[in-house]
């Protein structure tokens, strides 16, 4: 770890309390001037670090991600190991690198900002500083690759229930795994898995969850405004919000992951699937689309649709949109 990372982590651990420059200098075996220089560098990165003579330094702002802030709220026995970073390219990308370097199952990488946040189907995921929860979970599930999609569904259901618990509002799931509130997408999931050629089983999977918590300052970019929304308003000053949400999601995810044969996840998913009964368009990779009616979701989370010619079909993955109602 660099000095910058160690000082940031120490400030995060202090959860808004002051830490003296002298203590930091002693702990990391550097001069107080080096601590001061590092704090200034953090400020340039947009961290609000308060400096008060005789007291030391304090991370201002009441919603800073920290491993302790998450671990202290976790109830599960699953050994999650949160790692918090200020900025990364993509938590999925960096966690895959950490896995290649030996990170253990249960490592969870969280960042305040992603510069290259990624979404499904090669899209980008808008991930500005301070407005979202960007987290990826490393798993080594030893399952058949066909089960990888279930991890995504578990994450979607875990996030939906956690958001509902903290907001008291309903969350809808749009097949495959996008979460919606009041008609706008508030959360997306991207699972990336690698397979062992020898065993034909999953070697590891990285489940990435992105939640738009607050509207960014100045709002979402114009091209996203009609599609994307935030769980809370920009003025939500709730303390420790992101650590709490991360812990709630991880707890619920662990429940599903540790009991893969339970019906809970499927029932949660189905109850919130707002496409069922709706007229939809199936979107094809070449940009064309075909009309259908969404009938149900089967136990493998495939969307059961009736096509225009009356035949039923099962969709494994891909994208659909709700068809605008035709005026009578
Ligand atoms: C989608 O909406 O298509 C999926 C979005 C997934 C975003 C999350 S944020 C954390 C993790 N890191 C990424 O780069 N992507 C996922």
C-alpha cells in the first residue's frame, strides 16, 4: 500500500474523528511533513480533509466508505473482506486483477468513483464521485458455468431488498437484472466469470453491483436523464449510507449464495418483475427488434414470451424494452 492509501484508510477508520498528524507519522514511519503533503494530495483528489491545530486531521463528509463501517454492520457468517478505494477504473476490472494476484473468495472491492465503469453488452456505467455505490464481490463457486447467471440474479434480489429496507419504497426488476424505482433505472449488475478448462466448472466470478444513490451535483448527464434515476435525493445527508447499504446487500447476497436451492431468490425476483403481462420489444444485436408479450419468468430466470406469431419462446439473455402503448 502507498502512504496515500494508508493515510486514507486510517482517516476512514477514524469515522469522522480526528487523528493527530504525529500519530499518523509514527504509525507509518514517516515525517509529519510527509503526512501533511499526503493530506494535501488527498484534498486535490476531492477528499474533504479538515486540519485543526492540536487535533489533527479528520475526513469530513458523513458518508465515507470504510471496511470497518461495513464489517461492523455485517451479520452473515460468510467471510467478506471489504477493500475500499477512492478511485479505480472499474471495480470489476481491478478485482479480477486482485484475484489473479491471489485475493481470496469474499474479497469485496468498493470505490468512491470509477473512471471506466462498465455495464452489460459493452456499455459504460456512469460512476461519478460521491453519488453511487460501486462494488464487486469475488466468488469461487465451483459451479457449472450455466449457474453463473444465478449469481447476477442473487445480486439483483439482494440489492432490491436492501434498497427497499432502507427506503421503505418499492423496487422493480426489469429482466434481466436492472433495478427500477419510479420508472427509472437505479441499479445495474455485471457478472464476469472465468471457467476452468480442466473441470469445466466456474473458476471464479466477479459480481459487480452499481447503485445510483444520490443524483450527482448538476444532475445526470442529459443523455441519461430520461432513463436513469437515484435512490435518494441529492440532499440526502444520511450518515454512513453507503457502508450500510453495502452491508445490507452483502448480508442478503450471502443468504442466497449459501442456500442456492432455496426458493427465496426466485420468489423475490418474480414478485418484482414488472415486465410480466406487458407488451415488449425484443432487441436484437443488429439493432432490429421484434414485438412479443412477456408472460413469465421460469426457474432458470429465462423470460417466457409469446411471439407475434403466437409461439412461445424462452429468452436466456439479452435486452427487451416495454412497448409504448398504441393510442386507441
Ligand atoms: C448494467 O447496468 O449494464 C450493469 C452495470 C454494472 C455496474 C457495476 S458498478 C461496479 C462494477 N464495476 C463495473 O465496472 N461495473 C459494475
